[in-house]
C-alpha cells in the first residue's frame, strides 16, 4: 500500500525506517495524548453502508448452477466497477487457518524490539521488512503512522522471519490458498470483461505471480482524531485480500465520502488494485482507502497483495483497447511499478496510477 494523499495536500512515504516501535510506546506509557511526531488531524468517523457488495465464491465455481453463476459474475463486475471492493464469502479457506495466521503474526509483534529490529529494511526491495512509515506532506511536515508493520515477499519465492516458529508453516499454507483463490477470481474477472477465462492469467503470467503479505498492528490510540494508521492510498497489484482480528478500521472512499468497511467473521474483504484498473482500461476502479485507529482495542489486519508476475508488462488488454478505440494507460513492467510506489519520495508527486494515464489529444 503506497500512494498517500490527505485531505489537505499530497504526501509521500519514507518507507524503510524503524523510527519508533508504536507498540512499545503504547505498552510502556500511560499515554493521555498523541506525541507530536504522530500528529495527523483527521475525522476518523465513517459512514455505514449496507450496500457494500457481497460475492459468494461458491457460486463462481465451474460446477455451480449456470444461471446462479451468471448472476454472480454480474455482481462481481458491478462490485469492481462501482465500489472497487467486495466482501467474499464461502471462499473455502478454513476459519482455523485464518485465525492461526492472525495469532502467529500477533506473536511476531510481541517479540522484543531488538528481535524485530533485525528485520528493519535497508531498501524498499528487501523481501522481509518491518517497522513503520514516516510521511512527508507538501508543507514539509513529517509525521509517523500509528502502526507497526511486517511485510514479506511470499511468491514466487517465500520469505519469512525465523521467529515465531509457528509463522512459517501457517503462512506458507495461507498464502498458497489465497493465491489459488486469487487465480479463480481473476479468471471470473476475465470473463466479466468478455475475455477468455484464462486471458488475464496467461497475459500477466500468474504462475509466477508476485505476492506480498503484510501484517499491520495498530495499538489503541489516545486521540484517534490526531493520528492515523494509513492515510488514503490505492494498492499495486490485481486484487488485494484483507482479514482482521475482529476490530474494524478500514474505510473506503465512495462518491466522495468515507464508509466503514465492515466485513463478517470468516469473510475476506477484496479490493481492486491498480494493475486491474490499468488492465481493464479503466472499467474497474482501484479506489482510495485508509486505516483509522481507535482508543480502546488493538487492531491487526492481514493483507495479501496478489499481483501479476514481476516481469509482466502491464497495460490495457488489447481486445479492450480495440473496443474502446484507444488505451487509457501506458504499459509498465510490474516490479518497476511496485518500486516506483515504494520509493516515492518527492513531495507533491502525483500517484503513479495517475502518471500512467494517457491524456486524450
């Protein structure tokens, strides 16, 4: 998750500093106010919507009733067009596995600061990194996010910290299952674009897809309106999966307003990411979302970013360009796109997704 823009101006990540262990700060002191370095004034209250789309994965299976499957494909397409988010139910990943990933990543955040610091990133491309982000705004102010993170590259090569020991095997199983899930969803998305079912898979080389796992830890915050977990941003990749420990905090921008993304237990919140917007030639939307904090309970969110192959050059699909008469986005090698997001440092830069747009003459 990368591009940042707050309500006042554009901002930029400085992503590889282990500047402050926010958990240690929250645990070690009886905070009554947010330290000034975290100051980010915002309104954390979101609207509630009962219209966030729900997609039943079981009805997308090839063996499903054809009429029911057709309706589900239409629902999927509508969700990707209108909200850029949907709640995935009946996805087949065991609830015990999802809870196990959450508990083992919680164990990681409970390691000593010294144990975690050994995974501090030296560069944006380190396959294992933890810490937090400092964000710089256009007015040359820098603030720290109220969040600790662990980010891992898990495919095509699997990387994981050695501690806690339970994390490796359970994360290996979880990311393999989510990768298979993503491939089926991408096939369904391909059909909704009136492409062959395996068109996206073959064009973007999903057998060697770049998959990243991120665990985010948000301690209780004494002043939720004076700090933020992650400011508004869009994701790189095709589809992002998110689960959490039962504490909500994700908000989606829709029609210029912020809505709480409340997903039922054992569901997966899925969002369209930048590469799917580009590949669909703008039909599907990668929308801004943010993570707000609360004063009462710690929140853990687990994110799997499912992308094309790192070597794939992603541009609008040729059949869609032919239909539309022109390409709306420039093509770019996927890992170059990822690196551009992770190393974005110049204050005021446009988000890379906007930079990829081709202006109409």
